[in-house]
C-alpha cells in the first residue's frame, strides 16, 4: 500500500513538472501584414517556420484594430463579446470613455470581458510575465509580472526584461511570457506598407528575434521554449485624395460617434437618424453605410452596446476625415475579409509539429491553441475553436 501511494505521488509530481518545464513566449509585431514574411527579410523567422508551423495568413477580427485584436488573441473572443470594440469609445449610457491614450480607463477592469490567457494560466499554477499587451495593466486581472506601457522602450530593454523574468528562481519564474513591438504598425502608418523604411524595420525586428533566441540558448532553455510570433492586423495603402468628409456632409446635425477611421458608428436623436443615414447613403462613394442589422453577419460585429444605430465603413484606400483627422500613408481597421488586413502566425517549439501549415488561421483560435500548448484547460466560454487548429500541435 505504501509503495502504491509513493508511486502515485511520483506520477502526480511528474505530471505537474511536465506542465511547468516548458515555456511559451507569445510575440506580437503590431501591424505585420501576412506578406512581410515573404520578402526575404526575416531569416530568423524563417528558421522557426522551417522547423515549426505557420499560417499563410492570420485573419483578424473586425474591426482590424490594435486593442480589439490583441485582446481577442488572449481571450478567444470576438471584440463584440470581450468589450474592447474599438481603440477608443464611449459608453453612451454612463458617459465614461475608454481610451488607448494612457488614461486611467486602460486600468479599469470593467471594460474587459472574458478570461485572458494569463488568468487561465494562473488558475493552473503557471506564472506569467508581460512586456506590454492590451489588457495586461488592469487593476485586478493583471499578470504576475507586467510593465506599464512605454512606447519608446528599446527592443534590447524589452528582451532584457523578459530574460530577467524567465531566469528567476523556479518558484518565482513565469513560464508564460508575452512580448509586444509596435514598429511595423508605426512604420506602416508613416511610410506605407510597401516602403523601404518598413522593410528596414522588419529586418530590425527579425534581428531582435535572433537575439532573443541566442539568449534563450545561452540560458539553456531554448529547446524547452515554444515561440509564437503573431500580429493583430495587416496594413494597406492610403491615398490623400481619397478623403471622405463626414463633418461636411452632416453639417447641422447633432451627433456623436464611437470608433475612428475607417469605421464610425453613430448616435443621435431618433428624429435625426433617418435623415443622416439618407444623406450618407446618397453620397456613398468610397465607403458603405449600413444599419446595424444589415452589417454582414460574418463580421461578427453587430450586437455590442457601444455600437450606434448605423455604421459607416471606408473602403481600402479611403479614409474618413472626421473631427479634423487626416490621413497617413498606410492604415488598417478595414473589412477583415480583405487580405491586406491579414497578419502573421508562426509557432515553433516542443508543443508544435515540424512543417505543418494552415491556409488561414482565425485569431480567435489562438487562445485555445496556446492553452493546449501550455497543457491547461481553456475557458469554455469563447468564440475560438481548438478543432480548427489542433493539427498544428504534436
């Protein structure tokens, strides 16, 4: 009997250790379009692809914006269900606003629905460390270790922080780590997705990945580490002459909007809504205007309380000139079925097959996939489906 108990304890101990001796590092290159990895600029990414798995493209959720999609990646929920429907929006009932411009709203748990990957990991005894990720700075549901966002923190210092955490004593060490870089988004907006400046920053990011891999090898933990590289959305060219002046078309109306270019949703007194809609419909060029229940169901967009009665969506190459906002050379947020809005997904490590590929991976499926890679049970109340992606795992 005593030998049986000892054997059972040994098996249980090995099971726990089996869950904790591997690491998972989730890296985001914000705004990295699907084809940036096909430009012969990223030899370190290519090494991961050659011995791991990839999606030919990653389909973001709609709207294809930064905060909504980063939070989708770590919850497995569409933006309409996790609550971060835009980068900035107002609850029209309370008057409270959510803004990504570093105000107190990003710390308020009330905006964030669903269960994040780091919360799921914590429930299973796995510590986490996050070097910047939307939703990681909340007052209550934050990771074990995290940094408040600093856009100007260098690549080197971001990697330094991750390596500091991952080499903590075992009892303090996180085995789930997230690492965010804004560069491809910044340069895609400023110079355009087909610019030399953009290509140069992709090379820089690949060099940073190579440095991280080298440091993981030096620490003796590379073979135990699953590295997942993804992005929140793609990027497409904008043209200055393709301006849609919403304010001019709706002069004299009293209205407010949620969202920002290229998607706006409208709130106004019911006596004005029909007339506003008809004016926008009459001038419909370079955009579509739809009542909420007319929006294509495959966008999984309709049904959130922060959406108005109707929405306007610019077409790729066009921009909504609203509240004095002007264009950049590249943008995103457009219909997520458009290939330019698609991002990247690459995974390599002990949990993933060698040489597996998927044509299009939906970003709602990343959360259950990573939970499986971590050997933990995913939250069941999600939109993602493990069945669509489990063939990527060993």
